[in-house]
C-alpha cells in the first residue's frame, strides 16, 4: 500500500507512484 497519504491536491497518479 501507500506509505503516506498525500493531500487531496495531489493527483491520484502521484499517490500511485509513491506506493
């Protein structure tokens, strides 16, 4: 899973890369 939860301003793509 994702190690951290980025702010909602950050697109899901960035969140997906940072998992």
